[in-house]
C-alpha cells in the first residue's frame, strides 16, 4: 500500500487536532477517539439517509426499527427529519 504526501499530511493534521501535546499514550488514545467519532458521525448520516430511502420505498417503521436496531420513536424522528419531504 502506498500513500501520497497529501495522505500523510492529512493524517498528521488529524492527529494533531486531537493529540494536544499530552502524554504519548493519552494523545494516541485521543486521536483514535476523535477520528472514530468523526467516522461515527458520517456512518450515522448514511444510516439515517438509508432509513429515509427505505421508508419512501415502502418499508414500515417497524421493519426499519427491527433492521436498524433502533426504537420506533427514533426511526420516526429520523423519517420526520427527511429533507426531501415537502
């Protein structure tokens, strides 16, 4: 696997964002936590978009809740926040 200079620079910038000059182990752990949190936000956005797609395609709230592991109230809130609904 090879990386470009831009890839390396982006990784260093991301690490520096969370590390804050703390003890090495703490800084490394904070980098992982911070990057994981950023990824989780992206994954949740994708999940929510797919929940709305499934609902528009005809899936019931119960079916979506069971598939996603979320409660019906949460699924209902996600569907209600659909930016494509008029």
